[in-house]
């Protein structure tokens, strides 16, 4: 699955080299209430898997003709980890997100983006709200000696807000902050890993909802600009 993901990513970037595309990087923290690592005696929360980490993504941009609704389908890779005592969890997420940006303060504007960088009202023209359905393939690992591994697929929905800042006619920088919700994610090996008597941790469920809070930066290139 991961080799397929990176193959599609390569085609995604270079097969569309004459269009507008973007690269993004984010810091993220992700929590799942039914996977919290707790001390078996006191019940205190020691860590919140999937934990904290980073993500990188590549997207392709297109838009509707008469209104400011823009589409940025994205291939995304994320990596997170969490540690309690000597017990460690690691997760890798290979995702497809269908990002849709709405520009509420310039919804019917004829924005020749990113040339609005030269105008005084770039804040109104650049602010956007984003909705983002997605699907992710998760590669989860927990424990050590041996490390237990399991894979699963999860759907999600995201909301975000950002601002397009036109650095030049060819380059746009967009700071973005967002929230993504996974209603039902599975981690079959996590309870088995916690059954090791060397780890004084309370048992957890195999499935949980999960919430991801993230903040990042997108760089958009318009390589065929005239």
C-alpha cells in the first residue's frame, strides 16, 4: 500500500507539471479517547496515542469558473508517536484528502490568483474556509521486543481556515490551521501489546474515534502562468 501511495504521489506531481500544484507541511497532535495509555493502578493518563508528529502533502489545484470555490485533492503522509513508561506507539497515515476551499469575503470575485498579492484587499481575497473529506490507510505499531503491528482503513472529515498570501505571480504561501475527525479507527494490535506484564498500563479498546488538530504551511506554484 505505501509503495502504491508514493508511486501515485510521483505521478501526481510530475504528470501535472504544467498546472498549479502545492506542497504542504504541518505539525499535528492526534488523540483517541479509547486508546489513552493509563497507569493500571492510579488510572492517570500518561500518553494519548496516536500522539504528536508531522505531515507532508502534495496537491493539485483547480477551481470553478464563476465563483471562488477551489478544489485541491491532496495526497498526504503523516507520522505520529506516543510514549508511556517504556511503551511506545508509532503510527503512519497514508491519506487522500479532497480539500474544497470557500472564499466567503470574495465569493463572486474574479480572482486572478495569486496576482491579488499586489492589491490592498488581499486579506478579504485571500481568507478561506476549507472542508475536506478523506480516507486513510493506517500502519500502526506498538510495544517492543517484539513490536506488534496492525493495519486498517479509516474515513475522516476535516475543517480548516487559512489565508492565501501572494508572494509573487508564481508563488502563494498559505498558513492553515485545521481539525480532522475520524469517527471510527481500528488498532487491533494495541490491546495485545498492552497485555505484556512488563508494561503497567491499563487495557484499551481495539476501536476508537480520533481527533487531529494541525497547523501548517502550503506553498502553491503556478508553473504555467502567463
